């Protein structure tokens, strides 16, 4: 049985109106946005998915991430440069500080390359933290 999620309104209309007047936009799609938001900006309903581990290489998380990013790719089409829009870059993941190789980050990097074919350049912010 596949994961079924329903996104009825992923971005508020004021957001789409606000980017129209901006010159260029680097959109931080996530799924993890930043530590300043509750759960990193992840929707609370994700916690109810059996077996999910956030920001890890597990089927529930990978399915939810792919579903969300593909949905956003379609939602953002009118805002992409080849359609006269101004979203020139999409950032996937954020503030991932693990130094050693990680299958989840490798998967996100592959997904970014896949989305680049139908969206805008997608980058992956992988922060390496070195503590004394």
C-alpha cells in the first residue's frame, strides 16, 4: 500500500502574489526548512505516518518527500523562468550537519538532479559543522 497524502493548499495565495513583484527568487522548498520553525517547517501530520523517521533514509519519509517535491514542482510551473516567472533556484533540504556519507542526502541529491530536468536548478545545502 502506497503512501497517500493530500495537499490542498501548499502555499498561501499571498505567497504567490508576493513573489510576482520580486526580481529573482531562491525558493527554499525543504522538506526541512529551518530550525527556527516548529519541526523545521515540516507539517505535524507527518508524525502520524507509521514508521516515518524524519530526514532519514526510510520508505515513509522518502515517499512523503518525493510526493511533496513533485507536487511543488507542478505548483511552481507558472513561476519558473521559462513561463515568465522569477523563481530561478530551489533549495532542497537545509542545515543538514552530518559529516559522514548519508544515504538520505545522496537520495536527495539524486532527486535534485531529477527535478532539474523539469523545474529550475535545485541545490542541496549540506552544512558541515566543525566544533573545537
